[in-house]
């Protein structure tokens, strides 16, 4: 590590500590030439390969931004989005791979998003999986209903009960 003050090509580590979130290491270094101290922060490199072939660093902020679009108008808090972003980052880092495709990141988003909000999940999946027809949406909804335990679906009634469905007023009424 070059000294930022005198450009000496070496430095000595005086102290090392992990950051509060545990994702990086903060090191205090001292230059053997000018004796000045400076701080460095080390993080594990995680790169994302985009469809175009361009490689860029993984960004939790970009994940949250993309999911936020799917959650527009839904009762999802910023705190919930931040937790989802953290879960996605932990999942992609847990693969142990230094490079991931955008497809891999998308797969890592789908699970936590499905737990967070089904409508937002369907919106995100429709773009991510490139739904082309209504049949694609119907198949995804059927799949979600099959996975969801009985009684947890919004608006579902007890066995034998008939739900009251509000009938919109028409101009003739």
C-alpha cells in the first residue's frame, strides 16, 4: 500500500478492526518513511456481469432501487427494502463467487421479495422473467396460490362461507 502523503511503496498495519456490519475491515497503517498514519478499508470484491457483457461492482443500492419500483403503491417501508437489500447481498456473497450475472442477482431478489409482498413480487417477476402474455401472468399467479398455505390468502373465507363482494354502482342504479 503506497503512503498517500509521501508515496512510499510500503506501509505497516498498526491496527485492524471489522466494521459494525462485518462486511469490511478498517486498517490503520503507518508509513515507515514519513511516519504518518492513514486508514484503509478492505471489502471483498463482488462483480456483476450485465447482459451487455459489461462488468460492474455489486450495488445494494441498485437492488433496492429496482425493488422499490416494483413496490410503488404497496405498503412496503424503506426499512423493509433495506432489509431485503441486505438479504440479497448476503445471499449473493454466500455463493462464494467473485462474479455473478444479473440473472443470479435477480434470482436472489425473487425469494425475499415474494415473502415481502406478493404483488410487488409479481411485478418484478413479470419484468425479470419477461412475461409476454396474460397466460404468463396466470401461470405465475397459479404457482403463487399453490405455494401459499390455505387461509393466508387475502380475502379468503372460512370453509362454507360465501364472501360478500361489493357490486359497483352503475349509471342505471
